C-alpha cells in the first residue's frame, strides 16, 4: 500500500509474493482461529484479506481502471509437506485439487494447472475463459500492450486471451519437469513414458504419473484423467508426439 501510494502518479510494476501459503505457516494473531481449519486455513484467510486491502487501495486512489492485477500461483496442491499444521486432519470435505488428478510434483493436471485471475476494471469483463495460457506469456503480451519489444522467445503474445477478448490462447504448451515433457494442445494432453518414484518426496504420497507407456487424455471429456486414450486414438498420439 505504501508502494502504490508513493508511485500513484507514475507507471509502476509491483510483484507481491504472498508468504502465507508457505512454511512456516504462522498467521497474524488477529487471524488465529478465523477459519476453524487450523493454521493453514487461517493463513489463507489472512492472504485473502491482504489481497483485498491492496485492491481496495487501488479503488480508493482511483487507479483500478488503469492497473492490471494478476493473481496466480505455482503448481499443485499438497496437504502434508512435512509441516504439521492440521491440514490433513481438518480438511473436511474440501478438495484443494478440485477434482483433478495428481497433486504437487505430479505430471497430471493437478500438478500443472494453476490458479489464474486477471483484473482490469472497465476493460476486462468478468467471466471464465477456457483459453490455454501460460505465465511466461506475460512478457510478450504486455510488451505488445505497452509498445515494447519482446525479448523472451518462449513467450507468446496472447493479449486478447488475457483481456477476455478471445477464447483462443496459445496453441500448445510443454508442461514438463525434471526432464519429462508432457505436452498440452487444446483439450488433449500427452504424458510420455518416464521413470520416477510414485512418491517423489518423503512427505508427499501422490500419484505422479510414472509409467512405461504413453498416456493420452482428453481433458474436456475426462477432467479427472481416468481414461488413457493412447490406444484408442493412435493418430492423435502420433500428432502430439511430433508437435
């Protein structure tokens, strides 16, 4: 809030990295017990409050219609990451991966799909988009918006998707980690054969997608990735392998 007040009369860029989701999860005293879900729930309430304070300040200063705000995160949910904060015990019926398969460190969609919201009051109409986008597309897209040269070759200009003017984002996206390269194109995702433990971390017991065969899923028809279509659609499999 101090930063945006100091720079309210000039163009500014602010990267605000929230500590709350990360260990050690220690909520401010005013938020202790706020969620009824232990320290993790309390820090999520605190994070929500903090973001709200920032957005309210933009409104107060009359900057909301001239400021793009992006809220996003890194990959995948994990309940037990070695820090005992009652998350496993008090999770209740909440499903942090939202019905997706896998979790943090996974090659399935719960490990690669991230929270992503863009707000630009007066320009972006509130809604939900199915466009395929990546955080690395910020540089090319916003370079285009501000009349700058893009110097990041992996970034694509999909500004219209970010602004809600188009439901078309990038054509394809590599979702890999640790030298393994799953590939997403449209509704289809290909996971290549690979080695690796199903338990990549001593605290995290999740399915990572380890297998000796190709896996092919249609996320529009099979959001939970329960049906491997590699043998059913061999032509699609080969097309994605060559993409």
